[in-house]
């Protein structure tokens, strides 16, 4: 973090702005990796983003979708969860 340990207001604002930029960049890198059919790279970027902000819904959703589409053992449960969440959002 920017000037870790410093609690002045301007530092907190800058730290938050930089964190959001970093998270946005990780999401873009994950999307680009997905377009290049590199799911391993996409997963790494998304997991880095989750490590920074586990409450960022767009990252969680992208990671769950990636895992559901991966076909790896155990991904069936993830796929069911993704579909269930999407149904709730859409209102089905």
C-alpha cells in the first residue's frame, strides 16, 4: 500500500484510488487472457484481485464463471452456484 502506516486523509484517498486502478487492471488482464483462451492466466489475475478485495462482486462472479467453465473436478458445483446466482439476479 501507498505509504503504509500513514493515516493522513490525502494518503487514504490516494491509496484507495490506486487500489481501484489496480483491481480494474487485473480485471482487464483477466478478460484479455480469457479472450486469448488462457484460462490459467485469467484465473491468476482474478485470484490476485480477490486477495486485494474479496467483496468485489465483478471479480467473484468472473472467477466463478471461469471455474464453472473450466471442466475441472469439482467445477460442477461451482457451475450450479453460478447459475443459481444468475437466476436470482435476473429474477427467474
